């Protein structure tokens, strides 16, 4: 990305120098205009590339968080199952105490 920026800036500078050193040469002005228009396009595309890198990083972090949360959900599910078993045991004990009483 930085190399593309340096090349674009170099092209702009070269175009400006050519326009100054060859006044009246229409071809130089046309080439300079093309370079200027191209530099805007390059800058926009560089921005997209940089944002995509940020998006990939964010996506990877979200995937890691999802994986971690899935592990926690599994653990909570196991805890709930264990608590249900304890509730059933307590219910049976309560019923047995009701019979005794």
C-alpha cells in the first residue's frame, strides 16, 4: 500500500515537473491530467484495501469470541443438566420425607 502511494506521488510530481518544463506541449498536459485522475482512483482503491485489512482483523477477532462463547455455552449446558439431576434428586428426597411424615 505504501509503495503504491509513493509511486502515485512520484507520478504526480513527475507530471507537474513535465508541465512546468514543457509549457505549451498539449501531450504533456494530457498525460499529466491522466496521471492526476489515476492518482485519485489509486487513493480510493488503497482506502478500500486498508479497510478490508481492518475488516479481516475484526472478523478474526469475532470468530475467536464466537468460539470462546460456544465453549462457555457448552459448559453452561452441562451445568444446567447437572442442576436438573440435583433437582430431581431433591424432589425424590422431598417425596420420601412426605411419605415418612
